[in-house]
């Protein structure tokens, strides 16, 4: 058994079967049940509780907010952030207190990598505005405008510039963290893209491609293993059937659009260099971004 907190344990088999988000949630629930006072979870722990992905994050410590005058310090299990917060920036999930989605996103954007922060921002916007594709672009842009005004008020505070970049680049049309980070990798490489591109399919069915590479007469797809093997994605279908349907979809698109489809996976996102090497093998190269564009990217 693995201890999660005072008197709380989880079996090693269950712990090892959890992704980092699940480990954050399990540890947070144990801590909430045994803490002397109700904690306010924040940063990576709040992100996990809201269902945001934690790209390449491995720390199992939970994160909570502590008002500045508080004397309680961090411990090996709990990272306490001495930050002020307003009641309007708090929420609850099943009796657990945590920062609101917006406050969580902004805390993450000011402290995490651009890739992790963007994955959280896209997920937050997807939950709020995109229950279906292209459902509320106007709402997303109104949110961006309002949030950028708030972010501007941070001035030169630590992480404020990254927060503004993440908010400016976020797009809830991305359907996974793989797509989010891929979009950022393309932008950093100077490869122009459009996302969630509609292609008419057979029998009045529409297909959507993750990216169109605007200067290369090609499409690209973020190809994660969950697409084929995760029960939530396959909806009970046999993985072999999923692969067959994906092949039929790709054949239709290539045949009707006369454009290739280039795929990348999680391993290609390990670094910017690895991603660009992947697309260089397809003879897809970007153009150096001017400084004004580079300064807008997370």
C-alpha cells in the first residue's frame, strides 16, 4: 500500500495505473479528508480537479493557496503558495475547495512551461465554449479580450508576460493536449496552420482534420494511442475497427483533396527539435518568425 496522507492509503496497483492527473486528485482527496482546516487547492492540483491535462508533469506534491500572513510552510507532500485570493476566485467540486477555472489557468500560466499552460488553457476554453466543433468562437474571443485586460493589470509581476502569451494563443477548438502542443510547435517552427479544417465526406458526412499546413498543400494529424485503445474514445468499438475506419477516412480525404496527411505522436513533441525533425522528413519547413510574432508565442 502507498500512503497518501495520515490514515489514507491506496494500493500500489491502482496508484501505478493512474496518470499524473489521477495521482494529484487521489492525493488531494486524502489531504482534504485529514487536514486540520479545509485546504484551497490551486495550480496543478486544481487543474487536475478541473479535468485539465498536465503535459509532461510528474510532481506528485499537491498545491494549495495560503494567505500571506499564514505561518504554515510547505512540506514534502504539500506545496503551499503564499498568494492572496478573493472569494470570487474560489469554487467547489464535491465539497472540495479549489481555485476557479480562470484563477487556476492564470496561476498555471505564470508558473508552468508554455506547453503545459497552453494545454490547460485550451482545455478550459474547450469546456466553456466548444461542446461541439466551432460552437462559440465569439464567446471565446470575448473571453480572450476580457482576460487580456485583466492580465495587463499584472504589469511586470513574475510570470505576467507568459500569462498574456498563453491567453492570447489559447484556442478551445483543440481536442486534446496533443493538438494543443502540436499547434504551438508548428507556430514556433514558423509553419502556418489552420485547425479543425472541415472536409466534406461521403453521404453528407463531414470530416475534420486537426491541421491544414497552409503553405505546404497538406494536412497534419495529432495521432495519440488513446484514439485507438481508450474506451472513452473508441466507444466500445474494437480497436481493429477503429483503425479500419481511420484508414477509410484518410483514403477519402487524400483522394478527394489531393493532399497528403502527415501524422505525429507524443514522442515527436518531446522537444521543438524533435518535432521539426519529424516534419523535415516530409520536406515541411517553416520560415523564421519575426520578433513581433515570437513575442506572442508561449
